[in-house]
C-alpha cells in the first residue's frame, strides 16, 4: 500500500487529540481539526501564529517548556492550560518532541495535547459526592451517638429495676414497674438498630466512592498537571493521615459488636416483660424451662461473678401453675445460692419429669 503525503495529513487532521506542528521559531505551521474546534480558531487565524499565544503562560511555564523541549528533545505529560480564541482556559496534558533533519538540525516541533476538561469535571463531581456522603454519615453518626446514650440511660434504669425486683414482695407493683422500663428501653433499642442499618448503607456508599478515588489515583498519578497532582496528593495524604483502611475495617467491627449488644438488650427486654407479666387470678399452663431461663437472664448480673451456672433441662410438659409467682421463687433461690458462695462456685439447675410430676432441683457449692 502506497501512502502519500495527503494520506498522512488526513490521518493527522482527524486525530482525537490536539496536534500542533511548528517551525524552529515556534510558529504554527500545521494543526489538526480538533485543535480548531476546541480553540475556536480558523486555519487562517492560527497559521503563522506563535504557539505561545495558544497557552495561558502567566507564570512563563510554557517559555521554560520550549527551552526544555529544545534541550532534551521531548517532554511528557506536562499539565498546562490552553487559551481559546475567546480567552477561556482549557486544562490539557502536553507531550512534545523536536523534529530534526538528517544533519541533526532542528526543523520544528510537534506537540500533542489531551483535553482534560472531562477528567477535571469528574474529579470535582466526585469530591462533591464525597462531601455530601461525609455530611450524611456525620448526621447519622450523631443520631446514633444520641441513641446509644439513651440506651445507656435505659440500661441504668433497668439495673435499678432489677434491684427493686429482688427486694420487692409486691408482685403487681414490681411487675408494672418492670413492664414500664422494658417498654422504655425497647424504644431506643429499635432506634439504634435502625440507625445501624442506615450506617451500614452509608459505609457501602463511602467504600464505593473511595474505590473511585483509588481508580483516579491509579490512572492519573503520572500526570504533571500541577492542580490535578496537588489534588490527588492531598487526597492520598488525607487517606494516610486518618488510616482509612483501619477505619473502614474498625467500623464494620463496631457495627457487628453493637448489633450483638442490641440482641442482648432485646433478649433482656423480652425476658423482663415475661417475668413482669401480671397473670390472672387463675393458674395457667407455662413452660417451666423457659421460666427458669428468663429468670436467669434477669438476675445474671448477680450470678456471673459468683458462680458458674450449669443447666440440665429435661423434656417436661407444660405445667398448670402461677408463672409469675413461680419465677419469683426461682429468682429468690438463685440469688440466695449466689450469696451463699464465698468465692467462685457453681449453681446447678436440673429439671425432669417423674411419676407425673415436673421436678426442679437447684444445688450450689456454697
């Protein structure tokens, strides 16, 4: 295939990047179509023009760039701003080389500039998205902090209620008190659980944005545009200073631990509601094993430092009884057993069905 000069000129004219060819004095001798489209000149306007007029050179960067190009023979990935005919600035990344004849004499220079406006716009939009996400997460985190404080207050009320339960002999009054506290603690518990789910969603969004940032850092880390390089460097320094990788991992652990805590609170609330339920004047069928387990959960703070609790539950049917009064008996037995142990001991609870009777055995090492 024979390729004449017109064929090559057609290729150069239709490049997607800006192409400018100058003589040794940096006077424009040729440019492609995209150069005219981007800068707003006609071919007649631009031919014979000093190439320096096409660049924003307030700091004489372009003059130094030409000297470096002549001295070193080429330049790579230099970030500059070009000027349109109307005076608008366009960010570009410039690569250039010197054209020499067979005697090594400079015949001219060729420059290729990549339009970076879309990249700059993308980074600006990404930064705004990140700022919006940080604001949303900050707001939700503050709500979560308030909810946690409410849970702490509710838990303190719950501890006081447990102390009153252990001392009270008026079952109806104690039951109403415990039921009220259980209701109060259930509200912030639900609030915290909801906020945790929202926080998880926000963290996923943040991770997605951070991945986009990392892609930008990887793709444009070798670009010499001063503003872009400084922006990328600032993002990297901020990420390193706050140890972003550790924070993201630690947030996941915090959410997981908080969820476990909320499950514990929910279980206590459920057991407290069951324990404090004021039954009717008539006996009713109840699960004895379930009653023991709920009561243990309520008085666990009194037992955990004094004794290891061993439970051996048998397969027993539901028993016709007064569940609330029976749970109060269990509570008194468990607390008395713990108080009888001077140091670390054990409390064993065994249930079984024998001779048509449900039997509960409680023993301790005190």
